[in-house]
C-alpha cells in the first residue's frame, strides 16, 4: 500500500506566473483534498474532489483551481501568483467521504518572489 | 460549523516532564477529532484520532488524548517528554458528513534537556 505522494517538493515562481502541483492518492482512496499552510499557521482548506467532481471549496479565489483524474490523482493549479501564495501546499486523500480515513502527503513548498 | 482553539502557541517542558497540549473545539454535530505532529519542513503526521467509542485514545510515540464532551476538549498528553517530541502540534476537527478539516493554529513544543 503506497502513501500519499506530492510533486514537486519545492518550487520557486515569480509573481504573475502560473503553477501546477500534483498529488497521488493513497491506494484505494478516491477523494482528494487540498490545503494551504502559510508559515506559522494551521492548514486552510482549499477544495475537495470526490470521483472527479469538486465537493466543497474553502475561502479561496477562483484563480485556485483543481482537477481529479480517473486514477484519482489530482492537480492544484494557481494562476496569477501573488506573494501571499507562498506556502506549504498539502494534499490529503481519503476513502469516499469518510473523513476519518484521511491521510496527508508531505507537501509542496511554494515560494513566490 | 466547526472550529478549533489551541491554547498556548508555545509550550516548553523539561525532558522527562509531562506534556500537556490543549485543544478545545466547537461543533454543532458529533465531532471527529485529530492530533497531528509536524516536524520542520515536513508534512503532517497523524498522532491519534477520535471518532466514536472509547473517549481515551492512544496514539503513536506514547501520546494519548481524551475526548471530553462536557468540556468540548481534546487535550493531548504524554507522561514523559523526549527530545524528539520537539515539533509543531495541530489539533483538527471534522465530522462524519463534513468535507474538510478545521485546524487550530498550532502549538510549538520545545523540550529542554
């Protein structure tokens, strides 16, 4: 059984650019959630995908978008990057909508200059 | 809606002393409660979780937490601190029908030799 993996581990972008972060779910999990963790803060919910459909969204602007693929892997896309987007982005997978099965990946650290 | 409050953003204990990290939650429905640990530049590692059943939950590395509904608390304890326990700890709440975790702002634990 493989855990949740994310790529890349680190990324540096400049303001205004676009970025794509990737996540592979734990084996058997069909739900993916994305979180943003700013420095010194707790993770904040961005959105969740269940069976390739968005299933809830936090207080993030539309320039944060996502996809889930048939194999349940997922992408987080951020357009028009801002300095405040610098953060650790965490992906978590779960079995269906059973929150208690959720496990987190190691994260992608994004720095926007 | 759910929320979590972690009292004390920084806690220092001597090696071998009791660790007590406080977490209070708010939830209009029965909660699922979690404690995560985060080491520098790493993702979230699940320490323990409460969903239903026994209110005293034992986790990894000697940690345990007790769900007290009357006090809306889920404090994390460890009888004897070890140097390797120094890290950031996050309490989180969700529900069996929710689609996201709500995290506290974290408690940084320092262990003094």
